[in-house]
C-alpha cells in the first residue's frame, strides 16, 4: 500500500468524516502532538536516580532498593541492573517497567511523586500521524488522499 493510501485508510478509522473537512485542519490535527506513548528505549540506572532526586534522596532510594533486592525474587533481578554497567540499566519503556515503578511506590521505596517523575522519563507526546508511524503528514498528502491530484 502506498503512503497516500495508508494515510486515507488511517484517517477513515481515526477521524471519520475527514473527507468533508478542510484539508489544512485535517493536516493540523494529524501533526499536533496529542497522543501519549512510551518512548523506547528508556532505561534508568543508579546515576539516573541520583541525578533526578539529588545525592541525598537518591542514596536513600538506592539503599531502599538494596533492601528490596536482598529479599530475592524478580525485584532482585531487576534492581541489580540499576548499577550493572553491562546491563545498561532497567527498562521503564514497557507497561511492565512502568508497573515495577508503581510497585516500588506501593512498597514505600518511592513516593508517589517520585514514581511519577521516573515514569515520566519514558513518556512522550506525539502527533497522531507519528503515533501511527506516518511521521509528518503534509496538507498536499491529505488533498491527494481525498482523491485530488
């Protein structure tokens, strides 16, 4: 399927009635950041914690993480990656990664605000066109998708 056909098929689903709208308005909608998504790859390390929360609070959080890791299980396996340079940190760019941060907040290792700050590192707001993998959509492409030449 060529790009113009992909744009038309996507708009038919994402914005019913677009063919009767002003081409410029449809292009503006398609290119205006409004869709939240996880950006990949996003990894955190012990350095991220120290930079984001400062040396004192960062060290307190890392010490708490050490306590959680001492309990074993999945948390221990994940948390060891914070300081392991070869592991390149802990991925927070997946629903599981985001849930892990929430679990650390529920366990009292992080405050709710700290968990929100960490999770925000992996979030971005993009345009509907970019979220669909189409990148920037030009008004001329909308016009052609409507059947213009």
